């Protein structure tokens, strides 16, 4: 019998604002769609946190025994710079500034996205469709919306009439907004816009002569609106009605609100049973922003090459740090916080090693079965990873007292303890025991530490030429040294 039959999973539904008992539409199967990145720049740490949240959700659903179709898209066209319908496509702008073909930009940053997620031990989605690969499907949806009378064409562009839609539906129900208030608080149209109402959004945009990315359509040579792609791809691969739709909190309005409106117009039914939104990541108590310099890239955590960090941290330490907060909570990143997380992670991994040495006995003085259910209870409570981690450290306590022979455990309970720790640490949280996974890691560290000592000696003797040569040769080999107050550390880049 699959595990989900014996567990009651509750998910916080952004649409109702409550935790609801999860019931998949088709027994044993889950359809999940998560909005992926717009690939016009390097993936930032906030993106990684959002996708990590859904990676753990994906992992736990698989652990429960569900067959999951996880669809996460790539936005490679249609995302306007200011997230509205006026201005320049983010990818087209990047291509113009760097004098590249748009698909060169897409390829560069899609590769970066995949490399970073691989570093952090993400499972790949079942399907990863692109917006540009589904232009035909998007055009067909625009046609349907026009047929209902809610879509209208103006000067080669097509817009969604929010006011008309709201006569029979509720635009704003996901974000808790009122259309009348939105219209009142929005500036009047300046007479140059083709929209009937300020809140209307683009389904298809006519391309200006200078616009590089364009496709033929019944209305003009142009490109799809940003919100349209997710409606097209989610329904194509998951059907008109599916289980879970996720993304960052910033996508709730207008992106997901517009998706709901498009789907309901085309199908006459609500598209998704459970809407899930991951919260933001801050840096030293402030919003991350490239413009202010309060920003750190995922790769900089792994290299330590950042003014915000005292040293490099492994991908699993960074992953462990992020999972210490619930996905719906704001998480603040700082050097002190990830340093503390590293100590906790190391304690956990040391216990996982000790677990292999625990002998069994004829009796158990520990209630492993009840503890195991507490681990499930944590994840069943809206995927509460920090509570799960607290329970895993109760498991660490068990391991330590068993190792000290302050407690005993039967062979059956030891097998259950081992299986539970392995399942939740490695399979569900996606952490990696670097001592087990790294080939010759200890030998590498020994050799590099020897070279660091030789370099320190050269610097003490004012032989800066040799010192620089050691540093530069190591960098060529992919090993970066970083000098700090507490000495020299290294990271593999």
C-alpha cells in the first residue's frame, strides 16, 4: 500500500487562505505546475529558494508514493520589462544591449539555470516546456477568448477585457483584490492606449518594427502576452483542471490572477485545486536588489567570492540553511545565519555516519515508531521542513545516546530509524553527505592545504612571485583561494 494512503497531507491554499486536506483529482496521481524563470540573466538566490521549496514538495509527494507529473516552464519570450504590457521584452532588451540573438541569451541563461539547480541537487521536472515552443497553442487560446467576447483586438494587439470577465466571474479572488477599487485607484488611460480599461492585459502584442522576436498570427506579426504561456502549457500537459499550481509570492498578482481569468474564460471551470506561493529571501535584513548592491548570486555562496561572506559554503549547507525556514515565511540570508546552519548540517551528517555503527539489542528503550510519525506529521502540515529538521535532530539525539550505550534498540527498530533518517535527510530534503559523495575529497583537501602552507611560507619570506604562482595555478585547476581574517580557505569552482 502506498504511504499516502496512511497519511493526511494538508496544503495551505492561497485561494482559500486556509490549510486544506490534499485530495488528488486522480487517485495516486498528482499534476503540478510551477512558474519557471525568465531566462534573461543569471538565476538569483531568491529564485533558487522558490524552486527549492517546490523541489522538496515534489520529493515528498514522490516519497508518499504519488506518481507526479511536475511541469516547470521556461519563459523565453513575452515577459515585458516592467511586468506590464508596455515597454520592451526582457530577453529582447538583453539581446539588444549585448548585441546577441535573443535565443543566444536564452541558451546562455537556461544553461546557467540548470547548472545552478544541479549544484543544489534539484530533481529535474517531468516536463520543462518553453514559451517560444508553444506559440501555436497560445494563438489558439487567444482565438477562444475572442470568441467568448472577453478578448478584443485593437490595432493588431489583443487584450483581455477584465471588466467584462468580472460580470460573471471574480477577477482578484486569488490576491484578494476588488476590481472596482483597482479601477478607481488606477490612472486614467492617456488616450494613446488601445485598452478599454486600465486593468485589461495583453493576450497578443503587435511587434514594433524594431522588435526582434515575432511570430505571424491572425491579428499581426507579434508575440504572446506573458500570462498566456502558463495557461497554454499547464493545460496542454496537465489538462484543464489539475492539482497544484505554484510560484513565488510576487506572481500572485497579476500573473496568476490573469492565468485564472484566462483558464475560466476558455474552459468554464477553475483550473487549479491548490494554489501555492513561496515567500521571498532577504539579505542582511533588506530586500535583495542588484541596483543597491544588496545582492548575492548562488554561485558566490559556493565560491565564497562575495563581500557578504567570510568563506565558501557547500551546496548542501546552503540547501539546509534555506530549508530551516518554512516556504511561506520570509527568510533572511546572512553570513552568521549560514555559518550557524553549517554547524547544524555537520552535526546531522556526523550522526548519519555514526548511525552505521549502532549495534542492535534485544530490547528498545526508544519509541522509534512514534518519532517516525512525528517526521511525517511535520511534512503533512503544509510541508513544514523546519519542524521536520527539528524532528531529525531528535533522531540525532537517539543516535548519540545509542552510540554512547545510554539506550538500546532492536534490529527492527534500528532498521526503521535508519530508513526514516535516510528517507527524510536524503530523499525528501535532498541533502547530500559530501564525505560519501566526494571522490578523494580528503586527499584533495590535504594537497590543497599543503599548497596553502607553502604559499603562506612564501609570503612570509616576501616571495610574492611564488605566492601568486601557487594561487594562479590552483585557480587554473578550478580551485579558488580566499584570504580572510582567520586564514586562507579554498573552494572548487
